[in-house]
C-alpha cells in the first residue's frame, strides 16, 4: 500500500471515531458504527486488525536495571534488628491448621487431597477443557518462533484427550517422582504473547517438585500426559514423572506425621549416605517423610520412585542437614525473613519454569515451610488473611503510610495487578519489599515503552518504574494483607 494513502486512511479513521489519542481517551465502539472486530480502541493503543495493525507504542531494547538499594538493606539481619519481637510465635500448630481451613473455605483453587471423591463428573472435565482451549485460542498467541497458532492446533490437542464413555470418571492417586511443569494443555510446546517475551510461556500454569501428591483425573489417549489436581492447581503433567498408588498410601503421603521441609532455595537429594549419587533437587517448601539422621551430616528421608509398571516404590534419600528442617519451621518474623532472603538473587521463572519460581510461587515456597498452604496465584494469595485495600486515587505518601502502619514485616504481601511482593519493613518512611520479579514496564512522555528486565529476587522500595509518573510500583499497588 502506498505510504501516503495509508496515512490518509488512518487520519480518516481517527476523525470518524472522534478520539484524541494524544490525550488517551476511550471511545465507545458502539457509538461509532464501526465493527469491533475491525477496530479495537483502548486507553493507550489502537489496533486496526484488518488489513493492518497500528500500535502506538514503540518497544525499546532491554534497559539495564539499576539496583540502587543500599548494601546494608540486602540482608535479613538488618530488617530483623528493626523488630521488637522477631522470635515471637505468630501462630502455633493448631492456629495454622485453622488458618488453612479458613483459606480452604475461600474456594481459591486449593484441593482437598485427602477428602477428594473417588469419582468426578465427566461433564465437569469436558467443560474445563473446553473453557481452557477457548480462552487460549482467543488470545492470539504465537508459537516460540513467532508464528500465529491455527485452530487445528487446539483441535489436535483436544482430540488427544481420552475421556471414558461413562458419565463418571474414576480418580487415581499418584506421587511425583521428578520435578514437573504443570501445563494448561497436554503439550510441551511453548506459547508466547510476543517475541519480546519469549521467556513467558503462556501454557505454563505452575510447577511442582519431586514428592508432591496429585490426583489423576484423566489421561491422553497415548497415556503420555495426565490431567491432575495438585494441592493448589489443575493441569497436565507428563505420565512418566508419576508413581501410582492406592488411596491409603496416598493419604499417608498427604498427611506426613513428621515431614522434613526444604528450607534453602534448592536442596540436593542423593541416594547414598556419602552423598555422591545425585538424584534430583527440590525447592524450598518441598517436604518428605522423615526416616532418620546422622548427627549434622545428613537427614534421611523417603523418596518416591516407580517400578517398570509405574507403581510407587519407596527409596531412601539423603539431604544436607543445613538445607532442611525436621518438622515445619516455627512461624515467626525472623524465620520468615531468613527463608525469604535464602532466595535473594535466585532466578525468576514464569510459573516455576525450568525449576525456578515466579513472584507468587516464591511466596508459596516460604509459607509452605510453616505448614501454611496458600493458593497458587497472586490474585488468590492477596485474598488470604487480614486484607487492607488502598484507594487508587491516594498519593504515594498516603499509600506508604498505610502500609507502614498496618503491614507486618515478613508476613505481609503487597499486591498490584499481576504481581505480589513480601513486605520486609520500612526505611526513611518508605516500605521495602523482597520480590521475585520478571521486570518493570514504564512509558515515556512520548508513550514509548521501556522494560527493565530484572529476572531475579531483589530487595527494593516501591519506587521502581518511577521514570514516568504513574508507572512506579507504589502507584499501582492496590492491596496488602497480613497472613495470620
């Protein structure tokens, strides 16, 4: 198309819808007479789908993140020294059990692993699969090479699923024998929003470690994938990473009498006492049944494996004594901060991809160490405990003061849409957080997009992204809570 003709067409369209993008005003499509499929107008962009696309944002190349947090603020000891009673028990064992019950009753996606029914409705599964495929297919996602996904991609995956003819589906019980990535669809293929975010796989739901009990609800026809309910989510995992067992054994694994809990960001598991034969690593919050210990050299635990037919077989595993705790960790501010800082500088991984963790998974790992089971996503986690809402119209000072006055260091989450952080205290009347973060997006006065790619766990205040007014973290914070 001739460049001049293209410009004239665009200007004509703008006049027709009577909107000024310089002021970023919204226009109601219904009032223009233009079909919504052809033109989509939102606060900061216009997309003309047929025959061309016009996006009023230029994405700049990667911007180097400048870590301006003072050195002394990057250790848990500094923040612990500010606490009046860092070792005071926040909740005891019975109180944590009640908290878990209260969280479960919020219906935020946590499964009742022990009390799960033996059969579920086939109709329920069909509805779930249909909704998932429909949701993803409408997102205009790309494959990892930047190519648009055709409808037959989803049809092929749907056809792989094997549902019985009966109206009810029998539930099976299993324990994971390896780290697993939980997928929205039964495929390892990556799906992305754009080539600028190839590290965010939109099919990645969450990830679970070796030794996680799961409920198997369905399989693909070739039995290579299983649709499972994890403690906090549903999704597809590879069958080869599962060991099947009976309900009685499964329930014992769910309710370990004496769990050994991983307290480092990652802990190596060996199959021999000398710890020379490496098996796998488990992340913080993973737990295994206690067997015994040898002084301060190692802790022996039961590790799930499978026989040639995929049935559960128990073997011995050996952990470094310093990387795990026998029993759940006492719920105190000191312990919360110690666990949080064990992850400082650890890599970010969307949905726990590649054995890492994202913002929500990071917080889940910390609180798993206390025996507190939180829901999977950030929007679910912020609904737990005592909740405080912030007025979006308030300025930064009002928001900061509200957080400082009401949040509790080590056990409070600070939330903005799509992201969640752990509050660790205040310095110079500013709240500070530790967070596992992908990056911070900002927009210049010319509406040019810049992204600070961080991709790790950092300590910071809430002014990151303040290069442009209205884009800092504190500007976008809407809620915080206290987990107690």
